[in-house]
C-alpha cells in the first residue's frame, strides 16, 4: 500500500504542554481506502516489552493537537502506548476532497489505527483499546461493533453524528418533511459547488459570538475560539466542514448493532452537557436485549458540561483514574 506524501509539522504545536514522561513521534499509516493518516505516537519513557495500546480520535472537527492528543499523552504517562490520529480528509491526514466526513470511512479510520497498533513491535496485539471523543465517541462504538480486535472502548462526551444530522439537536427536526428539505438543500449545494469549482465551507464555531447564543454554542466557542483550544488546522476553530461534508450521515445510522458488542464499553458524559442524551440513549440501546451487559458502563460526571471532557475544563473533569482502571482491567494489564 502506497503512502501519500504528507506535510507533517516538526514542531510541538499542541494545545497542551509536552510531557517528559513519554516519547513522542509522528507516524503515518494507510486505511483500506488508500488514504494515509497522520498520527502522534506516545510511548512511556523506559517502557519495555510489548505494551497495551490505545488509539484515540476526536472531537468531530478537531485535530490530534487538541484533546485527543491530551488523552493520548496522559494515558501514555500511565503506561499505555497510545496513538492520536487525524481522520481522513482533515488535519495532517490525506484524502481529497478536504473536509469531508463519512460514517464508513471514519469507522475504517479507527480500524486502520488498530491495524497499525497490531503490527507495531512494541504493542501486544491482544491488548488494544480505543477512545473516541464527542462525534468520534459514536465512531468508536461503531468500530467496536465491527472490529473484534478491539478489547475495550471508551466514548467520552459522545455525539451520534448520524442522529444529530438526521434529526437535529434534541431530535427537534425529526420529521420526513424536515429531512426532505435538508436533503433538497444539500443536493442544490452539490450543483452550486460543481458550478463554482470548489466546495463551500459551512463555517466552524460561530465568531463573533452572538449575545443570545445558546449555552452549548458558548461552550464550543470557549474551547475552539480561544487560546484554551484553538488550533489553526482545526475545522471547528476555523472554516468548518464543507456544507455537504456530512451529507451521508443523514441516511446512515451507525449504532445499529451495539447490543452485540461483546467487549467492554465505558461511556462518560457530563451531567450538564447539552449532549448527554446521546450517551444515555446509546447506553440504553447497548444493554437492551443484550447478552453482554456485565462489561458495559455509563459514567456521569457531576456538574460537567460538554467541553469539560475535552481538556478538563479547568476542574479536572476528565476521569483519567477511571480510564486507567478500565483499560487495565479489560486489557489485562
């Protein structure tokens, strides 16, 4: 499989400080669609033998220099070999056209990360887990339903991107007429883009922030548009996805077979997050009529909002002790 020639930054350009407890390097790998993905590899200093490993991605529209890298570096400090990667068509990863998303290709991105880890000389291929954040929490669960090599999965502050695209926030646009109008608008946009010779960006997090913006928009602004989490390659921090970038999510539910996941799954969400209903409902569906409920768990973080689980929100909201104990248990560390 031929690697694309990617332009990888040689600088430490993360939104979090570099740890002296881990070794960091840039790596690349190819998914089954031939797209080369860029990733940051974090290895504990003085690690010996084959280690348990974790692949990390998200949030949806973020890059590995933001919170997925923070999760990866922190878990590496705790003894895991970790891999934070940019999805296809975004960040430093390959794929054209840029700023597109796909429930199939993005699930495959996680599986390709598992491929890479399975073949790494410092990884025990029987002890691999994944972490998905925000929209990538849904992708992680979807990957766990498909990839039997994944032994443990964490979905943090999860979005189901197919649900929110098809039904709107809080299912407020869940009607045949609303979906028809949305699909018609995207089909018209396809023609407009072809005539213009380029794809129209939908815009990232709104800037300037309207005074009457709902809290969850203010929450996103506080992370993506301020020094707290801004990154020049992040879609959410800048121009966003293409208007038609998420078109296929409308017609492609991703969590159809979650009740058949045999391996361990931990869903973590903030009590006050606007998105908490995604995790509550995903967990309920996962354990309903399932034979594999003993290793499934929903953890609600008191008083936490959505982006508190991106970087801790200044109050250490990310339960890294719980993540460590979860992965140590189910990756048999």
